[in-house]
């Protein structure tokens, strides 16, 4: 088990980042709840944050599709 | 009128009595299932189902549509008339983690999630980005038909995430399944 935990501050309280996985490039980045097949509505905004031309993650790390699993809903 | 049966009097042993009672219970269950009334489906019901995603359908409609091959075929013919996005080629038999099928104006790919092999993405790439389908119809040759609301496309791509064991996932992996969108 990791000794480090990452939390995201939201207006509804802290949300723990459970897992971050690189997905195939043709997949749109998504934020899912609790490792389940439940895509949160904030996902299109996350994809915009990740993918070029607007995304900074692809510009910095060279990959354009990630899946983030979090413990509690955002947005 | 309910008939009272004394299983103990008919049976030579407790085991036999239990067996007779279970047999009677199974018979009652079978008859109860057979008594469930099938809703009568008319063309208007099919048309509303195919064209209005907000329309409520009769109770049991989905079950009848899934189990009645003639009705399913009627739905397929109707969708060929009213759905602008239709299948051109069927998915090849799944040989790996990716399956692709092509349609008029779209390409649908099933891709396994790297995060969880029990989940996969349904990626629908639309050729015309002004086209915004909101309903996916899934029709299997032999046993299933359903419709699924679609999220809004982003840059001409609609994406769903499904658990591998869901009915929709199983049907989409089946090469004998056709998809329509409108």
C-alpha cells in the first residue's frame, strides 16, 4: 500500500485520488467513481484539461488519455 | 378454490413428502409464470420507442421485444427507415481486446480499459460532427433488443464505459448484433 495519498479539495469535501491509469490514445480521458464503470459528468472537462490543443497534460507528458478513479463524486 | 393437500398422508417417508411438496410448488411456480400477461404491441408503440427517447413504454415492452423474433425484426426494419446512423458491416468475431464495427457515418470501437480488464470503452467516432445522436439501439439476431441514451459527443466522439458482464456489453461483443443511432 502506498504511503502517499492525494486528495482533491472540492466544495463537498476532500476526494481521494485512488488510481491514475494511462489509456489507449483513442480513448477520451475520464474520471470514474470508485473503480466502477461509472463516468462522472466532469469527464469532458478533464479531457479538455488533458488533451491538446487546450490540455496541458499532453503538452507536458506526451500522452493524451488517462483514467482517474476517485473516491467521491466531483461536480 | 384452493385445494388442501396432505403430503404426509400420501408419502411413505418424510423425504418422499418433501419431494412431493417441492414438486407441487414447482408446478405452481410454472403456472404463475405462464399467467404473466404479455402486453399487446402495435406499430405505434414500436414507432414511439424508435423515435422518442423520452416516451414511456408499456410494462413488459422491453421483455417482449427481446424475446419475440418477429417483433424484433419489425423493429429492425423500422430503424432502417428512421435511424440515420446504421450498420454497414458487422463486428468481426472478437479475437482480442478490440472490436470494431462500421456504419453509415460512424465507426464503433470496443476497447478494453487498461485500468480494469473487466471494463471496456465503447468509442463511437462520428464522421459528421454536426450529427448528435442521443439514442443507441442494439439488436441481436437471436435474443436481445434495447436502447441506451448516449452522452453528448465531444469533438465528434461519443464514449461509454461498460462493465464486461453487463447485458449491453455482452450484446455489443456479439458479432450477430447490429447497432443503430438517431
